[in-house]
C-alpha cells in the first residue's frame, strides 16, 4: 500500500527507527463512507 511505503521511505531518509509495529486507526463509518473518501490513518510509533 502506498501509505506504508511512503512513511517507510521518509523514516529511512530521516534516520528514524520504528519502535513498534505500525497500526491502522479506523475512524470512519464504513457503511456510509464513499470509496474515494479517507477512512483510516496509518500510525508509525518512532
């Protein structure tokens, strides 16, 4: 997924180390969210 790759590249370029596994934070109502609307965040603890 593009979001994961983008953050991983940023972390490498900025000499950041991943402390824990990344996680997805789902905050949208899946029933009423359109396919082209954001529905979650990807969180990387570093």
